[in-house]
């Protein structure tokens, strides 16, 4: 005689419910909490919501300036360095 083992419907249902409860509990336990990081100011009021460190002198944020100068004593031929006459 050959015996086969089969799982009953009730044991599969109980196992599924137990696995669901276990995964649900793990999800609640491992859920991320909001970070409570402190961001220190590098300039006055920058970045927004920053905290000033004790003993640090904060200065106003520098103004951005244009860093590109057009044809300032450099390569006037469009960036191509060639020897000889250009036609």
C-alpha cells in the first residue's frame, strides 16, 4: 500500500492566518520613525529651519556672481588651437 500525506484545509488556513499575523506584527514593529536630526546653520538662516551652534559667528550668505568672462585674454578663435592661417 502506498500512503500519501495531504494537508487538510483547516491546517492550511491556520498556518496562513498565523503567517499573516506574524508579518503584520513585524511590519508594525519595524516601521520607520521620523528622523530627529539637527541641521546646523552655515550662514544666517541657511538652510531653512537650521540651528546655530554655540560659539560660531554666522555671517550673511554670499551673493552669487557671474563666473564667466567673455573673451578675457584667452582663446579668441572659438576654442580651437590651430597653427597657421585660418580660412
